[in-house]
C-alpha cells in the first residue's frame, strides 16, 4: 500500500506542477504543446465545444498533423463541428480520426444509473487510447474528459508512456472550478485558468487570460 501511494505521488502531476515558477505560470510560458505529436482533442456538447473550437484556432494543424477527436455518441453537434473545424484548415497533411464513446452521464440521468454508463464509457475509452496511442491530450471540461484523462494516467503509472494532459478551464468559470476542473486539477500536467481569482485559489494553475 505504501508503494502504491508513493507511486501515485510520483505520477500525479499536481505534485511536480507546483514546482513551476509563479512568473512562468502567469505568463503561460510552459503551456505550449510539443510538436510533431498525435493530439487528442476531447469535445463536449454546447459551450464546451464552442470554446474548444475557438481554442483550436491557435493550434497549428500542420505541426500536429495527427489528430484524434473523442466525442460522445449522442453528441451530434460536436460531431458536425469536427468537419467544420477540419474544413477551415489549410493543412498540408490531413489526417484526423474520430472516436465516438458512450457518455459517462447524460443530462438529467440519475446518479445510480450513471454507474453503468460510466463503466461503458471507461471500457470504450480504454479501447480508444490503447489503440490510437495519443501523445498529448487537450480538454476543457466535458464529463467524459475525466475518464479519458484517468485512463491516460495508466501507462504513466506502470512506466510505459507519459501522455501529457493540458486542461483549459472554461471562460465562464470566474470564482470556482467546474466539477471536471476540480478533479483534473490533480491529473493535468498543465492546468490553465482564464481569471486571476482562480489562480489565487489554485496556485499551481497557469493564468492565460482571454484564450476563448
């Protein structure tokens, strides 16, 4: 048990993320994505998808020529948005994949029944990540992203591969984090907030205003 806890301490990014100088976090210097990697993008419905679409405007698709989009099975809006995002890009190499996974919890679904839907989501996410083997994950808060990021920590935990996770909290979150944000604060290698008040409450975050 002690070895398990020690391994968690080593693996969970929050403990090493706190060593980043405050000035660097405020300026967002370390939030750059590595190049020539397979980028996994998690899309949620409604506002999450709209913010991610604006966030992706700053990503050079020629440098991230392989892209994996993860979207909920019932989320037709995000599915259509992927085609729109890709069509607007004039990239030399057009290579992107879409993985549709069950939602961990639908809007209005009871918490008791969400246990089974979360297990279904977990199984699908494991298949997706172990098949596509992304190099980096970019997400901004949809419910499925918590399960995706948790599964992404498994290869790091067993010493196979480190898949960096970049989480960008919603612009609408001014005073408090979303539920996804509160969970991913411990798992994300780069945790970005867009309001200075959140940086005071969560000191290992990176403050980059007006991203979306």
